[in-house]
C-alpha cells in the first residue's frame, strides 16, 4: 500500500512540474478517472474537485468523503465544503490563492460546469493528464499485468465448458464469475458471440442463442483490477469440420497480428503499427472487411490513447501498454478477431495476455 501511495505522489509531483514548466498556475479536474490517477483513491462523479498548483495539490470535497482521502494526505490537502457547493468552493479557492492561469480539460467535464469555469476565467487545455497517462508507472504496469492474468486464467477455465447447446449469455456469466473469483473488481466488457453473431464487432450476448455443433465462436473480454483493465480476444471454430475458408482467414488475421507485434517498440508511430497490421489484410484482398483500428492503448480505460489508427501521429514510448486487434468480418456468416495486450519496451514489447 505504501508503494502505491508513493507512486501516486510521484504522479502528482510530475503534474506540478508540468504546470510549472508550462507557466500555468493551476489545473482543475472533476474527473474520477484523473482523480484516481493522481491520488490512488477511487471516487465517484461529483464527490470531489482537485485543484493542482505547481506548489500544492488540493482535494475539495464533502465532509462525508474527507476521511476517504486520508491515504493521500501527504501530497494532497483535503478541504471540506458545504453540500452542493464543491464547484463554487473550488472557484473561491482559486480566487483566494490569487491564481490567474488555471486550466481544465473540457473533454472531461460536463457542459454546464465547463461553461461556469470559463465564465470564471479558467482556460481550456487538451489532454494535459492524458499525455501523462500514456506512459505507465511501475504500479500501473503491475495492475494491468494482473488484470491480464485474471482474464487469461478465467478463459482457460471456461473454454472447456463451451459446448454445443450452451447459450452466449451462459458463457458470459461463466467468464464473469471466473474473473471475479480471481480478484477482478469489475467487468467493463465481456462479449460472447456464436455463428453469424461473430461478424458483429461489439455484439451483445444473447440469452437464447445456443452454440451449434459446427460454427464460429468469438470472445472479447477483459476485467478491471484496482482501476486498471485488460483486453483480449479469441476466435475459433467449434467442431471437427473447420471450413477451409475459416482456417485461411484465421491465419491471415493471425499473420496481421504478428506483423503488428513485430512493429511494436519505442519510437514507432501509432500509424506505423496500424499500417503493418492493415497491409497484411489488404494484400490478402480483405481491406473492406477490416473496418476498425489496429488497436489502442489500455490503462484506466479499455480504449485509451494511443489509438493505433491509420495516420496516427502519437509516437509510442517505453512503458506504453497497447492492444493489437486485427479482424476480418463477413456479415451474416462469421468474423474473426484476435487480440493481445503488450507492454512497449525500448527494443520491442512484452506480451501481457499470457500465463
């Protein structure tokens, strides 16, 4: 626990350095996601506002929540405000401190509060902490690795029970239970598809659709462990008569996945990874059947920066964590997607979705 607090303190210190370097006097955030990142403490929307200056971090919150912030007291000063007056209290705090150049991220705050902040003289900034979050600290890497292990072992447990006659929903429940019992805090997504449903990239599992003797299966799942997510997808043919075409497409998708993996390393652009994956599928003649990005970052969110898309300008750095997920889909028949998550290193990557 001490190590986790120390690393949250380090993130807070790094943000303060960024503010100082940019000539900014403060950063205000009401985002529970950013608050978890900066404090190591999980909060809900409207429970607190953080005001970070180059010299001090403040948590402005309700009295009910104050004790929850005790673990972060060494680097985040908690001040209680009247119920319903947190935003007003934050603006009053800015005035009291005489801060002029205070910024907020409009993408992480609702329109009403955003307009109030602008009327009060705060300025918009884009993804200040989002930039920081792409490179993971040691505690974050450990949590993502644990989330990946939970998902992987859950899949190993459940797969033998995926037999003819079972419904998509039954498999979804088995996966959820298997992940929860291994320590998952929540299940942000858990996709199970049979037959033609595998061509639906984000299918909702059916309570009535049963697995037939010879058809495709696709499962895309992940869990959240202490705030951090995992992401993996597996596709296979259920039965002993795998069609030649299915095997051919599976191999193309797998070849595309391997091409993306070989490209991963610090210094490579997100667009270059997408191109490596996409070129394999395009050269095989299935460009129009691969209609999503080659992958994405994972961390506090299952789809995070960097997005591995065509022309993506984000440059991968050491300790980024990304998922590679090529796919080919035939509407009304079946689809195949294969996905694993990787820690980017100086010279390559380390696979996290494995034992």
